C-alpha cells in the first residue's frame, strides 16, 4: 500500500445522499479477477447522463470526491474502492460512510474523511463557484485546508499511523503469529471444522 | 457489569489486545464465493503466503452461476473465468468447494446453516455484506472486503475496532400474513439506512423468540440494510433443535459440551446497550418499499409518500429522486402499482419455509398474464427438498419458472435481470437503482406478498385474493 501523508488536488461535488456501492460500481463490473480496470464501471449508470458531475469538463482531473451523507452503503464489494482509485480519486469526504466501505477504503489506501455536513456544504458551494480551488487533505495534521479555511477531522491514531507508513495489515498481524497459535491450542474440540467433509 | 451477547462472543475470540490498537479477533469460519476472492488469492501468491486454516474455510459458487442449463458450460465467458478461478484457487490451497451441480451448492449464507456449519458463539466472516444472516444462530457474523478476505486466509484473524451495541426489542405477536421480512423492513424504515451504522444489533423480545430459525435468518440478513455490519439473536432451544443432526453438528459428548457453552450466550440482565429501539409486533402489517433504498418503505395498504412529507432536506431530495427513478406518483395507493416480474429467492428469502409459504398462497391459482415469476431456491438442497414436497409442481402449474439455485436476480450478475423500466416485486434485500438490471425498478416484499402479487399483477397481500 502506498503511504499517505498529505494530498492536494481539485475536488468534485457529488450532491447525492445514500450512494450505495451498487451505484459506485454495478454488479456487472465485478467479474474481473484483477484489482485494476474498474474505472470504466465507476458510477456507470449515472455517467450515461451528460449532465452528471463526472462528465462536466471543469472537474476533469479532480482527485477528491466530496459526497453526500451515507456514501458507500450496501454491498461489501471492495471493487467500489478500487473503482474510485482506478479513476484517480485519492480522498473521499462525506458526513457518513457505510461501515464496510469505510473499512475497505482504509485497508486499500483510499482516505475517507468524515466531516460535519455544514463543512461538506461549504466545500460544495466553493468548488461549484471555482472548480480549480485547491483542497489539501493533511493526514499528519488531520486537517482539511481549502480557500482560507482549516477544518480538523478525526481518525484514530492506529489507522493514521498505518496509512502514513503504508503498512501491510497482514504483515502487522503476523507479528502476533505466536498468539494466534496459542489461541488455536485452546480452542474447544467441539468447534466446527469444514474438513473432512461429513455427510 | 454484565455483558451483551456480542461482547461475550467478542471476548472469547480476542487473540491479541493492546491499548490504541484494534483487537485481533480469531475467525471460526471463513466463507468464500467467486466474486470477492480472486484478488485475495492473488495477493497470497504474490507474497508467498498460504491459507492458514483450510479446515475452517468453505467455498461455494453462487453470485455468477446460471439458474438454467447448469449442466452446460457457463455461457458468459467473464463469469466463467471468475468461477474457473475459484475452482483453481480452491484446488491449489486445499479449500472445500461446492461447485455448480453439486448437491451442497447454493448461496453461501444458505449453505452454511443447512450443513450445520453455522453454530452459536462463532465468529463468521465472508466477502459479502449479507454474512450477518448467520447471526440468527447467536454468532458474530459480518461482511468483509477483499483485503480482509486475504487477511483471514493468511492469518485466520482480523483486526477489528469494537462496535457499539444496539438492542432492537420486538414484543408482541405477529398477525397472520405478517412475516419476519415485514419486521425488518419496518425497522429499517424506522431507523433509516444509516441508523445501525457502527453498531451490532441484537434482536430481542417475545416476537423474536417465537420465530423459526429461517425467519430469524431473514431478519439478521438485512441488518446491513440498516447500516449495521452484524445482527444477532441469542440462541435458544429453537436454535439447538435446528442444528442437531445436521452433517457438521457436534455429536455425542461434544454435543453436550457445545450446548452447555451455547446456553451461556445471552445478554446479561445488567448489560448495557448504547441505544435501544422498540418495535411493536402486534401493530405490524405487510410492508413494501417504494423507493431506491431499503429505508424507503411503507405498509402495503398505505399510499406512496410525497417528497414534501419529509421534514429533512436530504430525505426530501432522496424521495424526489427515488420517485422519479421508480416512475411512481406520490400519494397513489401502493396496491395500485403494477408489476412485471416477481422474484422469489435470495439469501434473504430463498429457504424452504419461504418457498412453502409462497406455494401455499399460489396453489391452485395462476400467475397474472403479462407477469413473469421466477422461483430460485437458495441452494440445491432447498430445491431438492421443495421437489420432494411437490412445491415445484405448484409453481409450475401456476405458470412460474422453476430454476436452479443461486443468487440470481437479487443482483443480476448472471443472465437473470430486469430490463430497463421493468418493475419487480422481489423477496431479496436491496432496491437500489439498477440492482436487478440497468433501469430496473425493485419493490422489496415478503414471500407471501410476492406470491399474492404474482397472482394479481399489482402489489398485493394474500388477503386481497378471492376465496
């Protein structure tokens, strides 16, 4: 995973609430067996509409998605995170995220930042007035900077550290492999096993 | 201080705990399917890792699989590649796989319980948000993404931040024709799709105790639609009776030891929940969705709301968008909505009791002309059982299609899809835009409402049918 310290880019307003992961990437696009190439499926149904915000030329190249509340609800598909990353997004701002989507994003290195809805509204109106407005997301300081504003956000120390170091979660867990083995020795014998197959 | 059921299970699975870090939880069962696993296996190969516990892992093919001509190769080459990839990965890493055509194949959340592999007190994960289904057994079960699938394959553990606890108390007795699907749809309409976010929901109360295991699974299944990653119900005699004798149930002295542990799995009387929600079972009636998220629902005998009925701006805008997408007029009766397709199936309502309930309504009647009804059992075993009971004949005589097992039209990854503008009454779990096919419109319903709707061609309950 790429380390994330701070990111500055332009932002795009997605003024919709309850954007579920089926909208982010429809099921028909989930058949690939790789982690790349999902950008074509991103918001596929909505992109058929020339008015849709992703089709507006002034937001081309934006790397920060500013979404309505309850972004990423529904299905656990991590493909939704990959589609956003494959398209070029580094950060998503929203008042509230679906739990599994949020978890997936922070595992895969897409920074999802929770902000009060008033801040989201403020960013929306400013980037709608000036699509070239630079927005900085500083993970180290846990701050968003845009225009003359500075807003702090919360993220637990552990996740922040992991993202800033770009650490592989599995590698971290395997440091505790002896604890895992000890736990396994104590598991009761009635605990179910899938093998051998019983019928 | 007392502990909640979820806290007890959590504490029993902590492998490693340190201040400022998420707890490392042991995972008792990892379920796998073809869609969210290929990149995880690739990750293992890239880093030279292996599967730590193939004997705690189980794979099925369900999302992509066709529900007709299953003896022929899968026609869609991309679906075929994904299924073939799972077969190759399962063989390479020594994982038990139930493939298309196998009697144990089916939707992963139907297969676990029917094999007796889903048991109380377990931690269960799967790269699928409806893993919460298994919570019906008093297990802590939740959906994970592909990065986490790889993590569980490699370590049989997951680092997890402790969730908050929500109690949903459902007291009273359901009226005839009202099902567990109506309970969960009414709950989601009440608390919203974000209402359960960050929580594990424990469903409690006399109405829960009275439900069968399969009805409980329907409720826990849709916890994620309320935003909660997991939902569970304390195990009781109903649970133990359901498990006993299944192929992977403990036997002999092991059974006694297991039950002794399972009986300790309940929330202590002095346990604290972060939030409590009450629902009155006596006052519930059949419930349907009118919008494009599962929280946009209403009693079947009411009218479609208008955006102006919602005080909050976000909800108003969402309702306006939803009505436009759904092609519906505000303030028209829900029972006047005409349906093209009825889908009976999915991990929510594709079990034998669901098929029995729908068959009883449709028996001796006909599917309305111009309506297509698809009956897709949740697993090959459910299908076999239904055929043994003659349910397939009931559906076929009514003019419905009797299909092979799989996820099918719940998400339309296989050819079972709605066409643009088509409208379904569906026993599945999500009414998102385009979920059942691009431009398709979905109303979520119970199996009873699905069957009555198939007969009348408009959203209906069995009470609306003559004689």
